[in-house]
């Protein structure tokens, strides 16, 4: 499974945008970039995924570098409910989801 | 997103007994289900992958005789922790994916405490 590198933790102010980076220099052409988040004592929640192009949904945006060796999850206006561990995961279609350490996002009011 | 329900949310059992955890996909047919365990302040560790009607594939280091996985239908998978011991206390999480699906959806997790 291709590996990802994320900062251990990040802090944001409420109502401000948050950019969560992920490096995946060994990504293969068939790897999709997935983002999940996990709130305390809950199972992970799907956030967004993409292959080559930038993606937007109601929760977040995903910006993918042109060489696909890095990506950034963008939360446009962080709220206290966005405080969670965010996981960036590479996965080929049909393969298993393997979690790394993730980024702990703290949101200050 | 699709709904995956896990039951129970928490369970306390005595050492030496067995515990069964259920994972149901409520609004889609889950061809593949995954089971994870998570210790405090750690990431999720994949234990096994199961395909409906087939034997589960266990990750290296996971005892298949201790963690019995059954995926008998397209909407239900169960994990049975046999002869549980205090070191099996953990947060167990299931995940389900539809056939030809890219996304996996997760249950809310089961907190197992063995006393």
C-alpha cells in the first residue's frame, strides 16, 4: 500500500479556512486519494476522494497537485464540530483501506 | 452516504467468554466488509477483510481462531472474539463496501472491555 505523510496535528480558529496537507510521493497511477475523519469514540466518516482533478462537495474541497504527489484537504470554514483526526489514504479501486496516523485537527473558539 | 450499523456500541464481558459484534449495511448490499481494531490514541489497524460467502482474509499477526468473522449475507457480517482476555479490550470498527464500489462506509464502533 502506498504511504502518506501528514502532520501530527494542526490548529485552526473557528470560522477560518483550514488546509490539511498530505504527501504521497510514491502514489501510483491507479491510486485514489481518500480523506476520512474520525471524531472521538466514533467510526471514521467519509469526507472526500479524488483521482486527478480537484473535487468539491458539501463538506470540503480536495486540491490535488498536478504531479499527484501531494494533496490538500480544505475545510472552508472550520467549526468546533470539525475537530477530529483526519486521515489521508491512498487506495486502488477494490483494495482495502489502510489507515496511517492522520492529523489531529484542533479548532479554537 | 450509506449507512452501516454496528451493534452493540459497547460491551463488557468476563475474561474467558466470547463476544459477538454485528455489522449491518442498512441501505446497500455490502460485498466486502472490513474489520478494524483501534487502541487508545492510535490509528485503526485492519484485522481482516471478508467477502460475502467466502472465508475472511486475515492480516498478518491476527489470530483467525480468536477473531472469527462470518459474512453470510450481503448485509451482515459478524466478528466473534473468542475466549476474550483483558488485552483484547479495544475499539472494534467495521466497514462495508458495495460491489464495484470505491467508497467504504463505517459503523459507529464497538467498545469492548474484558474484565
